[in-house]
C-alpha cells in the first residue's frame, strides 16, 4: 500500500492520471488478478481518504475504456462512502483530481 500511495502522490505532483493497468505494472502487482488486487487496495485507500476528509486519490486512475475517467467501481465506492455524485460523476472525479493537483508539493 505504501508503494501505491507514493505512486499516487507522484502522479498528483505531476498533475497526471494513469490507467489501472499501467498502475498495476508500475507497482509490479503480480497477476493473474492484478487489477482486482489493485482495485481492492484503491478502495481501501478511498475509505482512508474519506475518513480523513481528503480528496480521493483513486480519482487519479482512469479506466481503459472510460475516456479518461475512473472505472464505474470508483463511483460506486464513492457513493457507498456517502459522497453525492450529483448527476455528473465526471465533474465529481475532476473535482477530486483538481484538489489533488493543487496540493502543496513536499
């Protein structure tokens, strides 16, 4: 999980996103099931972020077929954590990305 957090911090500092597949490769998560393992770790991280009142770092991930947006599971998890996605989930994800990108670089 520390490697995941470090990689997401790096992406935020660079104001970038990444695909789930690329992130799994960056972290050398072994397959089969690498994406499922990554998704589980991202959902745990979302719980941590939500509890701390911080932007959801998992918003920096994009699904391969989701036109640059997180996969549907991101939005489902966010809703289960009590976030109001309104009628524009894309704007919800972008809000979190912008907050992450604006954070002071350490």
